[in-house]
C-alpha cells in the first residue's frame, strides 16, 4: 500500500503546486476571484497531502514523492500557464530596415502600432510599440523576425490597457 500512498502524494503535489503557479500569475494579472478559488483548492489539497506525509515521517519514499511532486508541479504549472497565455504583452520593436514599412505591414494586419523617435548609442531610430494578447505574441514575433533577423525586440507583461487598438484574435 506504500506505493499507492506515494503515488497519491506525488500526483496531489503536482496538482497543488500547479495551482499555486497559475494562481500566482492570476494575482499578478488582477484576476482576484479566480485566484481566490484556486487558492481554496490549492490549500485543501496541500493540507490533506501534508497530513499523509507527516503521519509517517520514517518513510523516505513518502518524502521523496512529496519533493518530486513539488518539482514536477512547478514544471507542469509553468506549461499550463504558457498554454493559457492570459493577458497582454507590450512590445517594443527597433529595426534599421524600413521601420515605416514594417509599421504599415503590421497595421494592415490589424495591429495597432505607435511609432516614437528613439535616440540610441548608434544614432536615431524609430521605436514601434504594439500591444498584443499573449496568445498572439508568437505570431507577431515570428513576423518581425522574418522582416529583420537583426531586430531588437523587447516584450513586457502589461496589466492595464485602456483604449487603443488591440488586434482581435479568434
């Protein structure tokens, strides 16, 4: 029966740590209600499993199962968060290859693009700013890298957006 307890500990730990990872990101993104519900289930699982492990601290297999479940929970939680891709990303793009044409190409595809004058170490350049849904970011990134493989791109998670143009994805 020890192997079954170890399996339950391992699987439960994966669940509660994955919930912790996603809940933390929900808090950061301002999703308070979802984060609270996740927190309830996270602690419910955690307390039940902790009781199972602490009830017999002489079994190294339970402790190892607990630790392995924690490690795997972090890994799986980050994969879940990537797949959910909740939120928006603020992207800054600097290209030396016809930034106005790149901006027009992106605008023709529905992106809202703002252009600013930038003054860098190697001279003056245009900075293109785009806000996209996190799920859409890989597509935008591929497009600008195809445009200019030497592009300078930075991306930041953003929490508040008001107004502007955000490309709608289906």
